[in-house]
C-alpha cells in the first residue's frame, strides 16, 4: 500500500487535466489520486500475488457527493479493508472488513488514525462507511472497458 499511496501523494495534476480509466499499468505510469482508479490497481496487485480481492464503494449518505473507493483483501480467514490512496489497512489482530467498519465506526477511526499520518476528524472517514457496495473485479473479463477519459462537464461543474 505504500507504493500506491506514494503515487497518490505525489500526484499534482489539476482535476480538469486528469485522465481516468485505462489499464492498471496506464494508471500506474501516469499516476493518480483518484480513488476508483487506485482501488483497481490495488485489487490487481493483490490478485497478482494470489490474494483474493474485491472493490468496495463507500458512501456518506449524510453529505452530497461524498464517497470513496477502497479494496478488500481476503487473508487470515476474512476480508480486510485496504485504502490504497491513504495507505490504511483494516486489521486489528484480525482482518476488518468494510462491513465490520460500517457496523463499528470506532474501527474506522482506529485504523485511519494508526495508518494515515494526516488523519483528522474533519475528513470524516467514519461517515464514508455509512453505506457500502461490494463488487468483484476480474481483470480478464472481456466486458471490461479500459477507455481513458477526461472529466466530463458534469464533474467539472461539481468540482
């Protein structure tokens, strides 16, 4: 996770000039701090090391347009949340899944406080775990669309 969080930390492209999507190698080569792209990279890095992994979408339902994308890795008999942007690992003697963190937000605080040096309550990572959606990601699925794109007008208006 240090590898991916360092990429995100050093990324300095303005949103309007960012590229999204592409194959995971493209994402690594160009860099990004976009959580959805980095979660895909993390998921594939885990899978290439024979660690089952899936992507998790987080949503804070108390704030408009407030979400994040992380990954979960299956190890030690359970899923552990992996935030490849902030370098946070959901583990506290046992794997901590996004679902467990949704049910007990103190686990969110504990993991982010431990692993993310710039943690602050103002970021409300805990709120991001109000709702979660899990999806399996298979890099060899022929239906995957690896088109690269720039921000569309809708996102530009939001940002």
